[in-house]
């Protein structure tokens, strides 16, 4: 099966893809530095808060324009 490799023709598709790539790059960088919490079930409210804060921060940073 051959994928259709046409460039993005619509600017919003390009922006969405760019945001996705930025988010993925940030996540990979944080994970490489062990700053991303593991995806296990958390038992304490403190851990849950930490995981949610990290996710919110990653989302916020990935949507910033450089």
C-alpha cells in the first residue's frame, strides 16, 4: 500500500500538524529527562495532581508560538 504524500494544502492542517509535532517533540524531550510521570494508576491525590499539572503544562507549552 502506497501512501499519498502530498503537501498540506490547507493552512489549518499545516498548523494542526505543526502543533502535534511540537507537542510530540516536547513530550519526547521531557521523557528523555525523566520529567514525564509514568502512565500507571496513581493512588494518592498528590500524584494525581502532579500528573494532571504535568499534562496541562505540556499542553500549554506545545501550543505556544515560537
